[in-house]
C-alpha cells in the first residue's frame, strides 16, 4: 500500500452478485477491485461511502429473500 492509498475493503469473500456485479463481501465491482491500488485516495474515500450503501442494499435484499 502506498502512502496515498487506503487499506483495501476486501474481506476475502469475493462472491459477485449477477444482478449488479457487486461483491457480497466488500461491495465493489471487479473493475473497482482491480483499480483500487492505483485509485487516488479521494476516489477511494468516495467509493468507501458508496460501498456502505451497496452493502446495506445487499443486506436488505438478503433479508427480504429469507423472510
């Protein structure tokens, strides 16, 4: 990790949803995963905020399908 980058949000789950392409572990898409290390810190921070929303949406989806 270079001085300007944040730690990866990856939690080694790496299962990508077919419907939206989001990883069920970290919420990123495959292109976002591969670009993470070269992404400017500001973009990483913006993506992290988006990932929280995506993971919440995935969690809500799972809750609805289990109910």
